[in-house]
């Protein structure tokens, strides 16, 4: 803040201290639960019950992790989450950038209609689709298969809009040059414009990764075979008492921590991009 | 002469080819399902075979009547779930909006040290899955857990959060000696539950979910407010400064009015999101204790997948959809009412409506609830 503002310096200093105090207090409230989670995952059950707040285990043990990796289906859940997330993210980047490019730059007949329908479709709340999705997946005979887990998630209207927004910002002269050289629509899309779209593609990758890794309700209705459980579904079952005698908080918190690690990793690697831009960063 | 025309035709073909995967996928997994569910909601399909089989009958609005005026358990459960979710919405939406705005205002100060750290800290809960957060919450709010330990420091005896079905408003009324329903409230009701039960407030268990929602969503909405605050820029702030307005006056009369479109987006997304509570209930309480965390979304799932009453489950989903649509429209109307001169208002509303429709959707399909 520049000098010469009407606010007296002392009042300003006090204001600054108050701001920092409030911020630090809030940050503690936001961060503490995760620190407690990490600490508790290394505690014994008795220790977790007796000292829930303590950030240092009385006797540190990795027993929860051993149980999860050796005696539980968690590795299968993890593998399934990886498989689904890889396919869904790849598919969304490809299909949604294609559609985004068409909506932004190809003046095709019916474009206004396609756009309007897409907007309308996005207004349908996710939860309303639980039963409908199951009906279609069942009817198409892809229930209890990887196809049923992956294919319905491949298209995402909001990713289409992120890509559309980016392509609209690309100068038209770039494409004209390529067109004069004789390139067709697909060639221009694939070799000229898509390589330029790195920032938008990164955004879509991050959002798709998070969304498909954290997705729960689609997987609930798309399968019941335990071999096809992903992490969210598996850990949700774990939380409601499968596998467990007693509360088993260290075990449950360790499982929740393991499923959080990949998204946390992506988040911390790309945090500048995520926290400083808000393009499509809305997560429900 | 022929050339531009064939090129236009070519572009139409190219355009549709590029759109094809998205159109097919959304058509197959969004449009078709909704139509099928609409049929199921007026049929007596019980989950065996195809819903289009010859043995499935059309029952008209019977499934809707059952949940809205059936007089039985189905109506009572639906009424209870609406009551629960209503309190959740009424508490979560204002709290998350105010907190998000406060966080955004605090972390957009240019002179602030450690801005990045604070933003990261506040946003991090938003990237973790609702399942993982629910597991954490069940631990933090367990009877001898972290929250009750902290309450103990100030001499409070924390409740058994996720086992306590008592409504907080009833508890407050009980504290001032009102333990039973006045006759007028106890004897009459709506959707199978008495007015007295309607005003019970969120149960203690539901309150824990309210706090969880505020914890996980405030960071997301903070980002929207930060973007808006950055767009406002410093000039206007400085103009207010020169006029001698103090910090609160500047915020109230300069910043807040300019944040109006973002405020609208945040409220709308909040409203849409909070009417869809599902993951937390599925992972945490399955509607208990005493059905006080039952929500329409979870009830719809339970009716169909657990109790095999598919028609009823689909009907609940469509009523929920209608509620969300109506509330969003009401909110849009209410917030656009007192703004701008009359001539300009219509035009401004139209533009804004278009813009928000797009942003809104981005949020709805942007990720799981």
C-alpha cells in the first residue's frame, strides 16, 4: 500500500496483525485435520482412541499400511482407479478438444443447436442420473465391466467449454496460413491448433484426473463385482464396516490417506496453475 | 461459385465428425437415461428383466402419489428426507458463501506475505474426495474424538455426533423449557410428518455434515471470489480511498456490488450442490441415526437399488430435479429484482442468465459431488 493514504499508520498496523492472526487461525483449522490423519494412520488403535489430538504416535507403527497392502483388496482398488482414470482422462482430452474446436472454429450447420443442447444437458444434476445411468448401462450389457466403468465418463460438457474457450482465443490467421497450404479441418486441428492448446489441455487433464479419481456414484451404479471396485467405492465400504472388527480408525484413515495421495501430488505439482487461475476450477 | 458452397458442406461434415464422440456419449449416457428413467417413474418395473418388457405396466402418477400423498411410509420417508436436506441447504449455503468471501478478501491483499500458502491451505480440502473426507470426519467427530476433546477444554461435553438424532432447534427449545409440541404443531403436518418435526432443525449428526460441507467447499468458492476481486482491480478501490471511505464502507458500497454476478454464481452452485448430498451419506451414516441424515438423493438410491422400488426411486429423483430447477429460477428472479433501471434491467438479466447458465453447468458436471 502506498504512503499518504488517509488511514493512520498505527491503525493500519493493528489491522495487519488482526488479519494475520485470523488467517493463521483459519489455516490451522484447515490443515490440522490432515496432519491428525497422517499421525493417526501410524498409531495403534488404543493410542488413536486415547490421544486423538496428538500429532506424534506414542509407539509408531505401520501396521495399518501392512494390513492394507497385504491383507486387503486395496491394491486391486488402486489398480482399478489407475486404469479408469487413465482411460477417462485420455478420452476426455481427445473428445472434448475435438468438440471444443468444432464449436469454436468450424462454422458447421447445426452448431448453434449443438451448443444449446450441450448447455441444457449440463444443467441436469448428477445425482438425478443415478438410476437412469444404471438402466442404460444394464440395457447396453456393459454392467460389471471396465467398459461400463469407463465409457459413460468419457465425455464431459464442462471440458468441452474449457477447450472451446481456448480455441476461440487462438488468432484466426494461424489457421488461414495452414489452410492456404492446403491443410483440411482435421489436419489443422491435429497438427496446428491442438499442439498450441497445451495450457487448456493441462487444465482438462488436471480436472479430469481429479474428477475420475474421486468419482463415487457412477461406480456404485455401474458394477457390483468386488474385482471392479475402485478406491472410492472400496474405501466407502471399508468406512461402513466391511473388513472391520471395532472402529479401526488407523486402518480407515490410512486407506483414506492413500487414496488422497495421488490427487494431492497432482495438486501440489500444479498448484500455481490451479490456485491462480479459475478456468473451470469449479468442483462440486 | 461452386467452391464456397462445397467447402461449407465439407465444414458441416467435418464439424459433425469432430462433435460425433461427444454427441454419441452424452446422448447415450445423459439424454437416453433420463428418458428411460422418466418411463420407469410411471411404471411398476421391479428390477427384473428389461423395463421395456411386456410384463411391465404403466401406472400413471402412482409412484409420485405414493411419495407426495400416499399417507404411508414412502411419503413419511420422503418428507423426512426433504426436511433434513432443507436444513442442510439453509445452513450450508450462507455459511460457505460468507466464509469463501472472507477467505478471498483476506488472501487477495497485495501486501500479504505467504499468500500462496494460505490459498493452498484453504483450497486443499476441495481436491480430496468426499469419501476420504467423510472417513476423516467420522474420526474427528467420534464420541471420544478430536472435536469433543477440544470442546472439553472449554468445559463442554460434546455429543455422540453421528449417533445423536436430536434436532438442534428442539434442543434449544428444550433448554428454555419447551419439550413438547404445542397442539397446533403436533397434530398437523405436511408430507407425513408433523410441523413440530419439520422445525426440529438439523440433527446433531446432520450438523457434523454441515460443518464438513463448509470445510470442503469454501476453498472452491474462494477461488471464484479471488478471480472476481482481481478483475475489479485497484483503481476503483483507490477512488473510494480518496473519497475518504473506510475499509468497511469501501467493501460494502464499492466491492460488494461489483461482486454481485460472482455472488450469484456461488449461491446458485451452492444451492444445486447442497440439494444433492449423497456421497457423504453413502459413506458415513446411510441415513441414520433415526433417518435424520436421510436425503432425497440417498433415498432415491435406496428405494431403487436396495428396496427394488425402481419407480419410486425414479419419481423421487425427478421431484428432486424439479426442486433444484424451481429454486434456481426463484433465486435468479429474486436477485435480479432490485437492480438497475427498469429499461436496462431486462437486457442485463438476459446477458447474465446466459453467462451463468454456462458457468453453472461447468460446476455441475465438473466433478462428483
